[in-house]
C-alpha cells in the first residue's frame, strides 16, 4: 500500500523477530518494530539474549500499535 494503510483505512505496522544462535550456544534475539510502515525514522531495533525481554518488546509494539490505531 503506497499510503501505509491497509484496505478499509486501517494503518499498517511491522514487528520482526530474528533469533540467532551464536557459536557458543547463546541465543541472540533482535526485535525490529515500526508502528507505522511509512515512518522509517521511528523504527526501533534492539538485541537481547533474554526471551522475556524480547517478548516484552513485542508486547510494547502491539500495545503502541493498538493505541495509535484508534
């Protein structure tokens, strides 16, 4: 969608979770979120080894996305 909205006027956001195992067996999780696909400067990305932290970042994205969509 060229204007960043889905059919019916809903806005569109993205949240990508990438999990990588490093050579020592540790898990590295990167969460990249953009509440509005048209607002690239507002993209947030962070890496962690904590599953709880990664889930919290996804939850923060979803909460913000819902609030901004009203």
